[in-house]
């Protein structure tokens, strides 16, 4: 009975096996094993194998072989023994005997190669490796044979075998193994890239292929191809970390146009696209997108963004347009009514009301609310000081500006201009 059929037909047995693993440590004597059917023993062995408990895996397959004399159980016992680092000498003679009985048994040859390599009998491993290739040139055995040459650091022959194996069916796992040798042991990054890109173009992509290419393009400082692979990974997996990597690379190179085109095509990450529109000073598109996001979210923040964009448009026209300014105020007022309480927007709106002499007292009130959230924010303090300066309350304005100076926040040109005017005002 195949192990696959056993697994599907013995669900109950598997569940019982899992729950009784703890008890089994004390009860795994011969009597306990004798009470189990062959199928139950196989299931136990498979459970231990999946848990990478190779000592118990070896024990169960050993018992199965002794009670049934089926060679496949002995093979599994030997493989578990290799993984468990048990004494290999006791198996070598037995496997050598089986090889002499049937020279066409490829499983025996593979096991014997593994045992010889583990026992550092390199010449014997090479001899059986050549036999294995002679009797079978399918991709499985060619790949397995490459392990001997990897172990003895004969990477050219290992690559030759893996290349031959890969060309049989273009199996991805073989290619990845081949690429690992090229990169790690031979430092042939460009050849590795060429092989991966060819496979991607001729056979298809997978996340493993693309991730290997990411590592290689980072290693070779190939930003152009790196961003291309990040795009493919994002489109394949939908993972935002790859989207962020694409955007970061475009922003670092100041290629905002490409970043915008990519996000417009993606059509999902609207807030990132909005920020890029603003960075690129594409205020018309930003305005339309902010409206769209507000309709989707009903978030008052986006009304404030519309207010900011309207005001930016107002100051950018050759002649200040009061209609645009009124529209900006309208958006801010609606946002406030809907409960907007973000100190950044409060400062922006409050300063606008003061600087444009629209409603200085209201601007001061709004700025005080912003300062409740960030009492030491130099920009907010400057805005409030400017409000008191406009009301000719120079003493209050001076105290606020002095606080900014004491904090070391006198950095930007606008703040310096305000400071000089307020100093003169107090004089």
C-alpha cells in the first residue's frame, strides 16, 4: 500500500497517533509495537519523519523491515539513520550486498553514495556515482549525482550534471541549485542572472526565481532591473513590501513620473499616489484624487487636503483669486464641522486665516487647539505669534517667538522674517 493511500485512509489513526506521542516514549517497547498493524506503524513513522525526529523514524522503519522483510522499509530506515547521524558502517555492508544482488536498483546506488559520502569514502562514492549515471540519466539521478561533486568541491562537474539534468525538463529546483553553486562557489553572478532571466522568459516566473534575481541585482547594483523584478513580485504576490520597494527606488532616484505611472496602473494605493502627485506638484490630479478618496472614506481629513490644495492653487496663480481662497476656507470649515482635530491641518488653516487677514481671532483660537496637542511645536508657536503680531500684541508675540529661539528652532526663512518684525514691533 502506498504511503499516500495510507495517509488518506487512516485519518483517525493519524489523529490518535498525534495525541499519543507523549505516552509513546514510555510504551514503545516490542510488545507495544506488536499490537499495531502495519498501516499504523507506517503512519507513526511518517509522523516522526515530518517532525524530523529521525531516531524514532529509524526505529519504526527498522521494526517494519524486520517483521515484513520488505526492502522499501529498510531503505527508509537507512535514510532516517543518515539524517539521525547514526553509525553508517552497519548499513554499508548490507547495502553493498543488495547492490551486488541487483545492479539495476537505483535506490540502492543512491543510498550507497550517501553512506560513502557520510563515511568520507570519497573514491567509492565517485565510483558509484558514475555507475548511477551510467544506468540512468533522468533528471532525478543526475541531480543526485551532482551532490558527490559538490561534496568534493568539483563544481565544474557538478554544474555539468545539473545543466544536463535541467535541460531534460527545465525543472526550477535544479536551476536554483545550479545558480547557488555559480553564485556561492564560483562568484559568477552575471551567468547566474542570465540563466534565471532565460528561465523566466522561456519557462515562467516563480517567487523563488524572482527573489534570487532580487538578491543578484542588489549584489550587482543594477537598480533598473531590480525595480523591474520588484514590480513583478508585487504583481505576482500583492505584497505591499514590494510595492514600497518600487516606490522607494523611484523616489530615491527622483523618478516621480515612473512611480506615478506604476501606481496609476495598479489603481489601489490611492493615498500613496496622492502624495506622489503633490511631490510632483501635479495639483490638479491630486485635487481630483482627494475628492475621490473622500467619497470612498468620508474622512474629514480629505476635506482638509482639498482645502490645502485649493490654497496652494490660490497662491500659485499670478493674481490672487478670492474665489479660490473662499473655496479653500469652505473645505476647512466643513472638515472642522465633521470633527477634524488634526493639529497639522489646524495650524495650516489657523495661519491662513491670520496671514490673509480673514479672521485673526478665529485663527488664534484654532492655533491654540493645535498647541494643545503639540505645545512645543515651533511652527505652531510661530503661527500663533504671527497672529498676536497682527493684533499688535507685540509682548505676547515676542514671548512666543523667544520660546522658539530658546528651543533652537529658528531655522526657516519665514520664521526669521517673523522674528525680525516682532523684535522691531516690541521696540
